[in-house]
């Protein structure tokens, strides 16, 4: 039998991380919106859009919305949706 190698403190930190994962992902999406506005090369944009897609999946955004955002690759649409999601969070 494997003994738990984490302390109670570490278990608490991990638990709080997962309790706040949606807030963390919303913050990361906000940062990605800023980075996408500032991205200069197509390589940078492609990498940032991939990260945005993963963040939306972790947030459990409906697949249809993710598909629409990824098809248009419009930073404005992503930012507008992010505003709505942040509004719903509060």
C-alpha cells in the first residue's frame, strides 16, 4: 500500500487550487487576450490560440462556443465572451 507522501498543508494547497481553477483559468484567458492583441507573428498567435482553447476547455465552455471562437480567431469575440464569463462568475 502506498503511503500519502503529502502533508495536510500540501493537500490543502492542492485542494484550494482545484476549488479556484475556474477563476485561475478566467485570469489566464484575460492575459491571453492581451498577449493576442500584442502578438506580432503568426507563430506566436497560433501558440496563444492553442493555449486559449485549452483554457476554455478547462472552463467547460460549450464546444459550440469554443468552435466558433477558434474558427474566427477573433480576439474581440474572445474578449467579449470573457467579459460575459467574468460577469457570470461574480
